[in-house]
C-alpha cells in the first residue's frame, strides 16, 4: 500500500525520538516537508495543507505526555497542522492526525499496533464517521459510527462511483437487524428488503445518469425522526427512524433530489434499508412513502420548464447556502459567526420567496425558523431573536391559526429563553418563571399544535426541577392523555413512573457495556443503588469515586450498585471503564438520554440515582452521593 510505504521512514524517526531524547531528535533532521508529505488513507478529507513557500516556515516539535509521544507539525503562527503519535509506547506511530483551522478533523488509527491503519475517524467539524477496516487494505468494511446525514452522502458517493461495496457498508447487517428487536414479520420483511437492495444496487447504479462522478452531495432532507415504540407489531424495544430521507445533489451546476428512503438507527449510527429512488427523473419524486409510517415525501423540487431541474435562481441560492455552511465551520470569532448566520438566514428567506408551491415555501420557512433558533441557542446569533419576532409578526398577520405560525412562535420563545440565560448576571429564577408562563400560554393558545407536546414536556421538566412534583406529574400525564403517539410520550410516561416510584417495585434489565445480561431482579435480597451516568458528565465521574467507597463500606451488609451508562457511543464507556475499573455491572444501549434505558424512567439529567430495597421497591427516587453514607447507615444496621 503506497501510503504505508511513505510512513516507514517517519515511524523510524519517531522511534529515535522516543529512545534518544530531544537533542538527538534535533539531530535527526525530520523536516516539516517530510511530515507534511503524509496523506490520509481516505480521500474525502478536507484538511490544511500549506503552500510550498509556507512549508519552509512550519516547524516540527516532539511531544511526550502521559505515556504518549509523537511529532507535532505547526504552521508559522503556531497552529497545529498534524500530529503523529505513539500511544502505546512501542516506538511506532499508531495515530496519524490531520487538522483544519487548528481543529482535528480526521485520524488514521492503528488499533492493533501492527504498523498499518485499520480504523479511519472523522472528527470536529468534519462529522462523526468512524470506519473499520479489518484486513487493512484501505477500504472501509463497516461503520462503527455514522450520522443520518452522512449515510445519505455515502449513498450518493456509492452511486457516483458505482461502488456496491460502499453501499453495502450503509446497509444493516443481520446482527444489527436482529438487535433492533422488531416483530417477526417486520424482521423477515426488512431482511428480505435489505438483501434485495444489496443485490440490485450494481444494476441500478450503472443504469442511472442522475448521479455521476461529477456529482456533489449538498444537503440532507427529512422530517423529524420518529419512534417505532415497544409493542408495535411485536417490537421488543423502541426503534428510531427517519421514514423519508433524501439528499440534494448537484451535478454540473444542476441540482436534483435523490430519495434515500427510510433510515434506521442502530448501535453507533444509521443505516438505509432500501435502494435509492428518483433516479430516472430528478424533478419528480417517484416513491409514495416511507417503510414504517408511509408518509408522502414532502420535498419536490420546484417545477420548471424543459429539462433543467431546479431554476437557476434556486440552484445559485443552494450553492450559496452550502458555502455559508462551510464557512460557519471555520468562523474566526463571534462577530464573523453572527454575520454568517445572518447571511444564511438571508439566503433562506430568498429561497422562500423563490418557492413555486406553498408546500415548498413552508418547508423553507421551517428551515429558516429552525436555523435561526438553533443559532441563537448556540450563542452565535443574538440578533436572531429580533429576526424571529419579525417573522412571527408577519406570519400572525397572514395566517394566525396555521401550524407554521404556531411552530414559529414556539421556536421564538425557545430562542428568547436561551438568549436571556446567556446574558451576564442573568436572573435565572425570573427567566425560568417567565419561560414556564410563556409555555403555559402557548399550550393554551395552540393546544393541538405539533410543538404543544414538546412545550408540555418542558413545562413538566421545569416544574420537576423546581421541586413541584405534583404539577410535574400532572403535565407529564397531560402528554399521555392528549398526545399518546407523540415522540415525547415515552419520555413523559417514564418520568411520571419515576416520580411515582417510591414504594413500588422497579423493573430494569438489559445488557452490559461488555455485552452480558444484567437485571435488577437478579439482585433481589440486596439494597441496590441505580446510578445513571455518562463519561461526558463530570459530576457523574466524581460520584463514581464516592460510590466505590460506599460499596466497600456496606458490601457485607448487602449493598451493591447497578450502573446505567448513557453515553451515545459504547466505545467511550468501554474505554473509561478500562482505565477506571469498577466492580459493578453497567447496563448500556445506544441512544444516550434518548435510549430505552433512559426513557423507561424519563431520565432527564445526569447524574440520577435511585435507591431500591431488598425486595426491589424504590426507597428514594432522587438520592445524592453525599447522602448515601448516612442513608445506608440507617437502613443497613
């Protein structure tokens, strides 16, 4: 493999740096040009590469910290360009890291330390893809992690390159389909559909002309994801899906829509279940609906005369939007960030004005509203609050009772709330009280709006955090009564169950981080602390130290701990537990705070701890680590 051959002298130089020390490294004369001559194994990586003139101004430094040694390549301003590291102390490079704008965006990984990369990971602003290559031939065999957006881009790339293997990587494996826990009929049907998609893709890809080697993925389109709930046609667990995903593709300055169809969430990422569609006529959607919900696809490009696809005006605006999204990834500071968000909103407003149908216009308005609100909530566009207010005023004059107006009002209230909390010396109690009052008013004014269930959930959460459990239970119950099929309903049911759990028997089971079965039932006869935690939660990790001490002190009296890890990636939990061994089991399912394990009891914040007695009944549904010693001292005499 040419890439590996280029690395050999560099690996030898690294070995010299580790063994001989800084003065000998200087003598080794490893140059920035040599280091920058290395390239990522995967081709679709955007990273900083200095010009030939600037390479002479770059520097190479040796870094050793915590047992990890390696080379750092910096530009003339001291910004990181590359890191090449030996993470296990065997004097060989096993991490090749590439940067863009000072942020690591990609790394090749030699996980088995044999001198060849076998994992490829996109990071930072480049996305979350994490590919595995067991035979180390430079080709990804399966995805350990990949987002829904990135799956649609992979489908487009597979079509463009007529690459059946690449398409196969985004289809679910038999093991992944089984792990979904769908009913027998659905399981059989999906397996057949996936097998057929794999078989027919080569013919489809070679026979279509909409996507070719000049095509470029622009954007991901889908309605909000939905939940296939436990019990639906025999399902044994909740399954998260996008039922009508699509990709906007540009080819030779013309745009087209490719229907990707239904996406399902598996452990670590997303998968497609069917062949892409709409490849014979990119101007017209050729499928009737998604696999699970059978909803009609709502995104049809604006019809124009002739064979030109989208109008030139819309095509230009889409290109502008793509460029702005790229610029946002590397914005230099708050002022530039705000300017880019404002420009992005301007482009989206123009797209609403260029829409040929009311349906298209509403879709663009929604993207405009959601984009501004997200920018405000992230702290990048304070002026967006006023812009949302102006947009809301306009919609209220035009169509006061429409779902779009109600949605805009909810997003405006959410953005306004976030913006006020971001201010210096924000008066949290007053802001929170105003937020809850606004939510109650919204629910009263728009009881059947699509965002009403989310508003009620926020009301319930607010009341719970304020210690008003009765009011919180009432709000959670209202979601179940009025919106039983809403995506918020399972979380509301779980939270209501948790708040009413004291004195009741609790059921909790699943598989551990290392794949073993575990359940609360098997711990009957012991007092058990259920500890919900994640590696990103610093207070959780602080509590783990306390729990180790408490377990040691009270183990002989029949006390133990059952952990529930809510990381979105199993690998994070696995790595943490390898470095910080704990004697008790830790349940895990993908999905983080949206996983089944979190949803069953409506876990909203971390850490959350529940104390259960020897009969499996809840003693305390919200105990804190600092209270455990005294509480157990009373109960385990």
